[in-house]
């Protein structure tokens, strides 16, 4: 405890002998920064998984270099932009959960896996209209 009875709780929380020093939550900005930086490292894995999945789906369509190939590339670019926008749902959700006090290490991996599978399913649905135009 601090010797000054009028000191702020923040000053006491930073004091090493304070019992509450371990239970004081991080400021929201610091918490969000840590979570978002961790997710930025995962973005490379996310883009590789979705990129390989999309290229495997579109390889036959892109091989003929016709009008179908151009439509497929346009859908791929739109999908890539949308996938990157959707990616922010993961770090935003994790930040909110951690801010509420639910700080479990498996949450990030669950959100990452579920989000990647969901985005792959969206990519399959978006590309199906281009890859199978006569089926719709």
C-alpha cells in the first residue's frame, strides 16, 4: 500500500506490493492492440489457406483464358476484399470477450478456425455461380 491515503487507485495498482496489482484489467487500448497484433500474424495463414482453396477451385476455369476466366478473376478479387473485411470479426470478437473478462487461450483458435471455414464456404458459394454457370 502506498503511504499516501489520498493517492489514486491507479498509483496503488502499479505498486508492486499491492494485492490488486495482478487483478487490475489492462486498459482497453492496450488489450485491443495486443489482440489485433496477434491476429495480424495469423492473417498470413488465413490468406494462404483461402488462397490455395480458391486457386484449387478455380484452376480449371482460369486455364482456358476466356471470358469465364475474366469473370472468375473479378469474383476472386471481390472475394479477397470481402474476406479481408470479414477477417476483422475475429480480433474484434476476441477483444470484446477479453474485455468482458473471458480470457481463455483457445478462444482465438476457435474464432480463427470457425471464421476460416465460414469464409471458405462463402468463397465456394460465390464462385459456384461463375464455375457452374449452367447449373443455376
